């Protein structure tokens, strides 16, 4: 059931740059309607240079909560009054809500990322993870893989200074973490049992791109898992090539839905129906439900 937007309608949303790819309004608005709540969830395109005025504007508009996507998950922290211990560990925020002291933030990406992996019901203690990228999403993946008990993690990136800073910002991990420059990626892939793309390479409208070539994917063991946090296009070129090679693939749709459900519960005080959110996404993407 769809509800009209009226003067009493409460606002939720997501900020990012770009923002045109996001499915969050689709899944959140369907979940809110199913609960019979007078809310609407909107996408807000916010340039990095406009973050301060945008955050202030969201407060002035009495927005009841918002998600944060690329490239703001780390920079948004400077504009918040408090963050949860998990968000502090990750160093990135993707879910924000108002409090009497100002905006508060947490990170729901960690549990969202873990959802499809935990459904595999396997041991991760001997798993070496290759993580492509070192942004806010990569930080959530590191924390998640540490929770899983993975054997070790390798971060690949192009900027030596940012890569070094990323590696030095994890003092309390149980698993060892090392960093490598992107040009050294290929010889390290053969050790990876789980490869995670946290970069925007391959995201719509640039779906013809892939962070790894077919030749690089061929370096992986036949039992490796390739996990792309991008969910549009579906599949990404990375996952299409990995699937053609017979590898197990996971895209970002399930992560999006599970992290979104946790965020929505934070805002409205009750859990949404995950099935409703999954069906909304599949219908929008033209997939079989």
C-alpha cells in the first residue's frame, strides 16, 4: 500500500556522490509502506565540499535519519556529535540519526556484509582475504572479516600514503593485515580464498569496467569466493567473469538489504520485513522473486 506524502510525513534519506545508482529508496519506502508508517525515504546528492551545509540542512529540515554512501562514510564523522564504538573501530559511518546532543552515527555495513557469508555455514579460520580499496566500505569489510576469524587480510590500493595510513589504523585486529600497491596485486591473488571489491570500479553507469581482469581472476583457486559490494549493474563485469570461471560469486544486494534493515530499525524502533525489502529490490531490478 502506498501512502500520500502530506504535511505530517517524516523524512529519511541517503547522501552520496554519485547517488543515482542507489536502491535504498526502493527497499526502504516499500518496507515503510508495509509497516503502515507515514515516512518517505529520499536520495540526496551531496558533493564533498558541501557536506557541512548539507548536514546542517538535514537537521533544519527535521530529517529523522539518513544513510551515508560513497564517498562520505569517513568524512561524515567530523559532522556528528557522537558515534558508536563499532563505528569508531571501523572509522566509518553509514547510518545517522538525531539526538538531543546532535547527530549520532553507527556502521551497519559490518553485519550487512557478513549476512551472505554466514549463510554459507563454513569455517573461515584458514581464509586469506584480498580486499580491493581502502575507503569506508573497506574498513567495514576488515572489521567483518576479523569478526569471522579469517586467517589474514591483504589490502590493495593505488595511493602509497593512503594505503600506509589504512594499514596503521588497525591496532587491535586479531588477524594480521598487510597492504600492497595495486601493481603488486596479481602475484598475491593465488593465496586469496575470498576477494572483496570495495571500490566503485564497475558501478553503473560504468558497468563495462572491472577492478580485475579475466587473467587476474584466473589466478584464483577454483574454490575462491568473489564478493563485489556493487549491486548495480547486476551482475557486475567482475562477477560475470568470475561466474564464467566457475567461482562462487556474491554481489552487494544482500548486504544492502541487511544493513538497511538494521538502519531502519534504528530510526523507527521496530524491525522491517526483510522479505518485503528483498522483493522490492528484485522487482525493481527485473529479477525473479
